[in-house]
């Protein structure tokens, strides 16, 4: 029997029956992914919030405790691509659940270890797990829905990142002050075990890549548009981190540095707004959203550069900055996943390496600029990099296509 869609002789259906049904997203699984991402980010940045306590208890300097964050990010950048390459054939769900259990073990070891070196090694293993997790999470979320809804699914899964910066670190820091830094890590470890159980129950299963279907790393990198996406990511994230790493000195002139916790809360809350906006529009307006986010961050840098002594202007700029940066996880991970198709995890590993490398480079270059030219140069240096990102995103036609667009 012919379908009314294919049988041209059939009478047209009433208008009320031709409307497409509203697609229900698999929220339970996507929220489980968001919780995993949230916990992964908190694991990465937690030593920064517990720095004085850890320093006193471990007999290490505060700069050494700060290096626990740096080594995590650097290890993630170095290992994301090779670890993703060697695990491509493994079933996705057991691998993801195993990574979450690994995070729990890293935090558990940190909670009980008496040696700084043991914790440093544990953090290196955590960075390795994180690189693989970030490479998998975006593609996993996008595979749970039809392609035309993949951006919305990704935005839900990635909302854990800004939420961790806005609320996760303050909550964990408060918890550490109340019950001690070891107990704070212990709580995160227990939460990780619970998340592993949730993920195992809520997420669908996906097979790994078959050996004969795996494109090489070089062939993935040569896919049209991917190099442009990576270059845009590098410029955007580098610009953000050159300024964000030194947000305290940037806000001294306005006096906001005395209330930096409130300023960062404003940033984090509005970053969530950016995630929501990106999720609503990424499937139809990806390139436009990338350009808007870049322009919004650029305007924030101009405002801080010109009116650094005006607290109202700086607060508004921080809000715009938060919205702009909040869009980045969705936009800059949806693009390579669509380009790479079945090799999305490999493409995502390249994004992870680029992203974390840009975090480290931003801190380094920003520090050099701060020492040699002063804090006032940082917004303008970031603005120059954002201009590069905007040019690449606007001109690389294959890089940021919406769903269904041709090559």
C-alpha cells in the first residue's frame, strides 16, 4: 500500500495532520551526560578553589597546587588524540561509564593521598581521562537524536561546563571550607560513582568503529572545513583565556576585584544563557551564531579596554562575555562532529587538544603581555585574535554549515 507521502494520486491530507510532531529529546540520557561533564569540569578546577588548604596540609607552595590544574589541562591536550585513536573500536557506553568511574578513583586517591607527587600523578591520569571524555561526550550526545536536532542535544549535554564554573566550584569550595579539602574530593568521588550508575542506566549503547571503516587521523584532518573549525577554536579560546586568566587584575581599576566572586557568578549565569541560545539556533544558524559570539566577546573586550574604571560598564561587559563564551562548547563542537560524521570522536579529540592547548597558551601569552606591557593591553590582544576567528568563520564556507546544507 502506497504511503500518502509517496502516492501522488492520494488526496492531500488536512493541514492539521501534515504538521510534523514535536520531537522529544532523550532528556534522561542527555542530563546524565551534562552531569558527567559538570563533574569532570569541577574535578579539573577544584584545586584552585581549595588552594590554601591543600597547600598548608601537603606542605606544598600555592603555585605547586596551582600546577595541579595546569598539569591536568596539559595532559588532556597531549593525550586526547592518541587515546581517542586507540579506543575507536570499543563500544561507546562501557567506555564512557569506565571513564566516569576513573574520575571517581582519581578524586578518591586525591582525597586520601598524603604525598603531593601521588596527587600530581593522579591528576595526570585525570587529565588523560578528561581528554577521552571530552572527545566522546559531544558525539555521544549528537548520536542520541536525529541530525536535525543534534545541536539542541549537544547544548543540553554541554550545559554542565558553564554550570560548573558558575556554581560547581563555589559549592565545592564552600564544602571544602566546611568539612575540609579531602572531604570535598571524597564527596566528588562518591558523586562520580552515582553518575556512573546513572549513565549506565540512561544512555543508549553505540558500537565502536569497525576496523575497515576507520579513516586515518590525517584523512579526518583533511575533511573540508575541519582545519578552519580548529583554527577558529584556537583563536577564540586563546582570546578568551588571555583575558580570563587575568580577570582579577583586569577588574582592579573598576574595584570589581573586591567582589570577584559576584563578577564570576554573573559570568557563569549568563554563560548558561549562551548555552541555551546556542542550542536553540545551532542547527539552523551555526555560522551566524559563531560570528555573533565572536562579535559579542569582541565588544566586551572593547568595553573593558576603554572603560576599565567604570564598574557598571565592566559588569555589563562580563555579562556579554559570559553569553559569548557560553555558546562556544556547543558551536565549536557541533561543527566538527557534523563534518566528520562517523569519525566525530576523532575530530572532537582534535578540538579537545586545540582547546586545552589554547588554555595553556592563553595563560602563558597573557602573562608575558601582563609583565611586559601591563594589564591594559590584554583586551586589545584578545580583540586581535577574535578578529582572526571572525575572518576564518566568515570565509571558510565548509566549516560552519547548518544541518542539511550542501558542501
